[in-house]
C-alpha cells in the first residue's frame, strides 16, 4: 500500500518533481495545490497555460484536482555576500 505522499509524488511525475503540498480550508472546503519543479518538457505547456514564461529554476504551482498550472514561483535569490569589514550599526543598513 502506498502512502498519501507517495501517491501525490506519482501524480506529479508527468509535471515534475513535487516539493511542497499547500492546503487551505475555505468555507469548509479543502483546497490543495502542489508546488513542483517542472521537467524541461513541461515548461512550454506551463507557459502556454499561464500566458507568460517560466524562468529556469522556478517552481510551478499546480491545482491538485485539475492538475492545471496556476502560478509560478520565481527562482530564489542568492544570499548577498558577507560584508568585507563586518556589520557597522552606525553606517551600514541592517541586512534585509
């Protein structure tokens, strides 16, 4: 018997690699979305469905019932390099 998590992974395989499952309850109804790293072959389909490009390294949000892409999460920004002289509270802005 497969677990619920394994079942979700299998369901997302044609799209890409499942990373997160997001659930929300509105008016007693449970809504579920999958956050997936899309396969290169699936990215053009997402672009067509969403009407805009899917940058490399981004994640796609897929509605769980219909398996249709509903949004794109941009790639994560790299952390800024450390300050060369260290943090000076009198002159440097605090890290964001």
